[in-house]
C-alpha cells in the first residue's frame, strides 16, 4: 500500500508518519503545501491513500483536486468542527480530528482496507465537500476584530475592512478610512473565518471583500487587477490560477 501525507506543519506530519508506520505501513512522502503536492503528483504515480489536511501553508488543499484528477482514497486530518466533519464524512474514507488518536487512526485505515483496497478508487466529489465546509447555514463567521494599540484595544467591524494583506511575514487589516492594523493571525487562518460569499482570496497576499471592489482591469498573463478605494501600497492582482473562481464568485 502506497501512502502519502499532505500536512503543512512538519512536526505534525512526522508525528502522523510515525503513528502510521507503527501500524506496519510505510509512508512514501511528506508534502507540505499545495504547490509541492501538485509538483509531486505530476511526476509520481498516485498513491493508494492520502492523509490530507484541509488548510495548507499556501491555500486550501481542495486546490490540488481542482487541477489534478486524483485517483487515491483520502482520509482527512483536520481541526474543523464536528458537525461539518460528519457532513463530508460520507464523501471520504474517514476523518481524523486533531490531535489524532491512534485508535481512530487504526480504525480509519481498517475502514479503507475493507472498502477500497480491492477496488479502483475514483476521484471524490471535493466540490461538494467544499460547499459543505463553507455553508453559511452551518457556521458563523468573523464579524469584528479586536486590535491592541499600545495600552488600548480598538474594535473594528467587518464592514470597516477594505482588504487583508500579508507583508514581511505579517498579516494586516486595511480599513476603508485608509489605516493599517497588524493582526495576530495568518491569511490562511483568516480565510476560514470569513464568509466566502463576501470575501475572496485573490492571491497568496490578498483577501478582499466584494463590497470594496471599485474596478477590475485586465492585466498581463491572463490575470486581473482589482482597484480598491484607498489601498495603494501595492497592486492587488488576481493570480492566474484563481481568475476563473474569482469570476464565478463575482457572479
């Protein structure tokens, strides 16, 4: 049985590898990002089983399956809430809620062996899973941010946000009155806390709300440039691989 682990936190990936190999199985590769996984799949035969974290360092792991037809079974390793997990469990082999329990791991692998080892595994309906995870009726989203400024705390509502951006390993909130505030969170973590109907991650650097888009301009290499009311520090570019999803999001 060929197994790979896709997990952005390297210590967590190595720990899962040790637990899997303790059960007598061999992990072929540890991958840590969407980009690394795409490169691996382009040059390697698909494995029998993938242990898959949903949030990776450079985006959601669903992006892998949007670009490549995966022929492997998948066991999710995730910190998403239990209700959502029960919903998408029907579309995958199983899920393992972090921190991963060894008994749960053993049962998940046994389930995989019983159900799929002797059959051909077709690609899973990841779009359906993705929709479940972001169903506004099933979860609540961030409505305000508390920013520490010196000895004071400032409350900023979601309606005041013009965009979020990353710079020098920091994540910033830019407001409609042209102010910037440092957040104690990554863009990857922030993305899961924002309503996907209202916010879109146009690139690794920017997350923007629909309501603050002033104009959209055709840019080079099949990309798009988004004009915001006050943010001028850098060009807000929709990366080429996200253009189609961006247009669909716009409606």
